[in-house]
C-alpha cells in the first residue's frame, strides 16, 4: 500500500512539473511572438512606439485564418498589456465571418486602446466586429500584401501579413478570451 502511495505522489510531482513546464513554454512562446511582432511593426511604422506608449493598453496577436468562398474562420493567441496598471493578460482568439474569399493567411495584429473602458471591455468581454477587405500573397520575405489599419470605437487595429495567399471581402466577428492556463 505504501509503495502505491509513493508511486502516486511521484506521478503527481512529475506531471505537476511537466504541466508547469508547458505553461512556462507557452508563455515564453507568446512573449517571443510579441517581441518579433512589435519589431516588424516598428520596421513598417517607425512612430508606433509613441502610439503604444500613449494608449491605455495594447494587445498583440498571432492569427491564422482560412477563407473558403463564402465562409471564413481563424484562431490564434496573444497578450494584452495594461499601460496604466502594468501587467499582462495571455489570451486566445477565434473568428468567423461571411463574405467572398479564398485562401489561407498567417497574420499579426496590434490593437491599441484609447480608453480604459475599451481596454477592460476587450480583456473581460473580448468581442470585436468589423468588415475587412484585403489581398495577400506572401512567403518569407517575398511577395506583398495590402496591410490593414482600422479604427473601431476607442480601438485602433494594425495588421501585418506573415505568410499566405488570400483575397477576401468579409464581415467578421472575433472573440478574444483569457487563457486560463497561462494567467
């Protein structure tokens, strides 16, 4: 009986450590994505740091999306940063839309929040709705894309295409939520 208890205890310790390692790895992956994404935005938009600093908060997301004729869907992950109170919130995202489109696209998004209300609503409720039209044909450093910049209420959204081939005109809803495992 005692050996079974020891095995159970060792198993719990081992899996507890593995779980913590996975959480640490996922946080590190998200943090690394943020650093790379902000660097890419700085290369395209040199004044972006002043916009980030003057905002109440900001969020950086990595997203992959698919458009098949009249339906679009996507998902990703990111981090929201509170410039006023400090701290960060790890998040996930999913999106769905209707419209005309075809292709697959991997992109990064930077969302700036002008008001505390907008930032808190994003972190707590996490809904964004909007229309999007773009075209992208990019692989590594080759190709190009029509980058998106939009203002919705008290948020400003920038988007950069990492890779993909896509043409779309869609109306989308995007849901963001806290990653309970990483926070």
